[in-house]
C-alpha cells in the first residue's frame, strides 16, 4: 500500500506541470492586453494566452499519460480513473485551476505594486496549488477526499515551494527564465 501523501503528490503532478509548461509555450498574446486597472497593470506581459493554454495542455497531457501508465501497470492507487472522460476531467481541473491560481497570484502581486518577474514568496508558490486543490474538492468532493487526504494536502503544501524553486532554477539555467525564482 502506498502512503496517502505519496499518492497525493503523484496525483498532483498535472498541477505541478502546468506552470513550467506555460513557460515553454508562453510569449504570445498578452492576456491583459497591456491594460491598466487602478493605475497598475492587471497581470503584466509575462501572462500570455499561449502560456495559459500551453500550461493547461501540458499538465493535462502529462496527467493522462501518468494515469494510464499506472492504470495499465496495475498501480490503481496512483490513477484517477480507468474511464478516459473521468480521468480527463480530473487532470483538466487540476491543470486549469493551477493556471487560474497563477493568474490570481499575478493579479495580487500587481495590486501590491510588485513588478512582473519580482519574487514574492507566498504569491509565487501557493495560489496555483491552493486553487487546484480547492476546485478539485469543489468539483469532485467524494473522490477528492480519497485521492487528496489531509496528509497528502499537507505534503503538497510543504513540497510546493521546494518544487517551485527547483523548477525555476532549472528554467533559469536553461535560459528559459530571466530570474531563478
């Protein structure tokens, strides 16, 4: 039997993958169109439709691949479902709300006067994880209580800053990001 915190971390991979996928596909069609609200940019130039959609696609694709690798390997604890549409809807919710949470974090950073690309400890790391988990629980309540038990949620919240930092350092070293945070 796999510990619930390991199960939750593995099942949360679609949300973890969505944000770096956005870096790989981003750069086209700024979401806020350069608009200002209350004297500040709404999101900033770093938030693009190509990144948003690419992040959703990347997280969803990897989530489905992992779901079926584990499903056909017989490791059912690490799968959302054997039903394609159920698995798709679950990984899509995690990926989509990961990207929405990232946008909310950027919006909040702009309201606080933080420049795009500047580090903000909580807002860079937690909104994507919190939004993914919250909306997964809202949409898939009975499944969420099994797939993301409290130990798993705690593990996700503990490792999120570590994973976030590691991925950003890798992106910086690969010259995909201008800063290592």
